[in-house]
C-alpha cells in the first residue's frame, strides 16, 4: 500500500511532482500544462513505451491518483491494449484478473459515444457503486472516490477509454476536471489511432524514416503546405497508383476533394502546435477509386521527441493512410449479440449498411417506412447512436469516420 500512498501524494497534492513552473495568468499556466499532456500522448503514439508517462501527465492535469488508457472487447469482456499509472503492479493484476468484470461502470461505458466524458459521481449508478462488492473489496481500500472517463474510440464490440481516478483526499471531480478531460480526450484518441496504425512498434529518433518504411499503412511526411518530404514504401505505392493520393508538383493531394480540404487544414493547424490541431485531420474518411475506402490521421511532428524523430525541420506532420476493411457479417453478428438486437432489427441494420436510407430500406425489405423507422429508432437506442452514418460507422469499424 505504500506505493499507493506515494501515488496519491504525487497526484493530489503535488508534493512529489513539482507544480508547473509556468508564469502568468491561470489560463496561461493551464495551457502550458495542457501542452505537456498532449505532447506526451503524441510522443507515445510513436513509442508505446512512453504511454505510462502520457497517462501520468493526464492524471496530474486532472489531479487524479490513478489512471489507465486502453481498449476492451465488450463482447468477450476482454482487456486488450492497456497501460496504467499509479497502481502497484500486484494491485493492477488483481484488477485485471479478479475485479474488472465486477466494475459497475462497465455497463455505463458500453452506452457511451466517441467523445463522451463521464464523471462517476454524477451518474445515477454512483450510490450503487459505493455499495458494491467492487468498491468494498477493491476501490474503497485504494481510497477511490470518483473517476473521470472519456470514450476515445468505439466499434461494434469494443471501446477505447481514458480513465483517471480520484482519491478521496482530492474529493469528487468538479467542472474543472470535466472540462480538462474534454480538452485532452481528442488528442489521446489521435494518439491511440495513430499508434494502432503503427502496430505499436517503437519508432526511435535515430531510425525514424527506416521505421516508417516498415509500416504497412501509407505514411507521408509533409510540410505546412502539404509538400511531400518523404513517403514510406506503402505510401509510394499509393502515389504510384494515384489512389487515394497523388503528388503532382511535389504536393500531396487526396483524390477525394472533401478529404483533401480537411487534410490541408490539418497540416496548417499542425504547424501552429499541438494545441492548435485539436480534432483536425483525425480519422478522415477518403473515398478512393472504384469505391475503395481509406482512413487518414494526421500527427503533428514539430515538437518533443517527434521533431527529433522527423529529422527535418521543414516537416510539419506525418499523414497515415490505411485501407478500411471489414468483415461485415462478423461485425453485424457481434453487434446483434452485444446490443441484443432482434432478428427484425438485424435485417434493418444490414439493409441500412448495404442499401442506404429509410425509403430505400423499406423498398428493399418490402415493408413500410414507418416500420423501418421504428426499428431503426430501437437500434439507435440500443447502440447509443443518433444518426445512420454514426450507426454504420460503429458496425463497420469506421466509427472514427463520424
């Protein structure tokens, strides 16, 4: 338990981690601290060994004692990629093996959408959490009083979450922690998405270009104007095929006009700093030739370990492009089981994905528009989605697109 007390002092009182040394207004100091958190997350996208540091910075920013970032398969109740900070190793292992499935907030998380931030103490299930076996046997002895959790990605059967846990000495989360989590969540999402494309291979500064050449996705190093500085092997193949990007005149250009405009705004924002890029250029859908689908993510490279890694001062950002593929039958089956969809709802869901909107689905299924709308509304409720595009993204694994 000694390590837990140490973690608590470090994250709730600042006695072990010195407070930020920024001068100026409170807003300026917060911006400085925010920049540290975001930079740590983006550095971790290239080197997964840095993820514990990124989680630590997030916890410090939110004045939390413990934290974790990772993904979970809700259908199998399995934890996949996950990194924690603040917990003793033995305690964390006991959570993974004995207590995770007892966490009352798991069901709550399954109903969230990308970008949602949930504060445990503000949810209707909080009294039940305090009365649960999970709290009595695990959370209570650690001094846990609250948690602030962001959903940073979501698919038909899985979630990626950033969770920061408050100690009772710090009290329940306030509007400050809620606002700060909303600030950092999009950046952690970008880092998770890019890290997934890289397949979690460390990209060290000394061999950055060599490392990206081994990545299966197309990777393009560009400057603020989109001028191509370097492309990896896969990227050169895409350019050679003219799908989904070209490099006429040395400028990287997407053949999808809407995507191209979005990416150019992202390159400009990346040059202005980590804070400026926000959600720009994150999980951008690109329609290729012949109906092929791609997903693009922009990672700023101007700061921290990323600037050293780029090895070229004119490089502003790295653009990652991967082909979007999905086993539709398996995805629909997973969603049907996880969200308890009826056979009629599954038929509507499949038709929405393969055919389109309500009129087309009604004609395809030979039923009324009112019936389709009613069943679609039920699917929306069960899957915590609101629009057809969001629903299609969830089921096909393109949740990043909506």
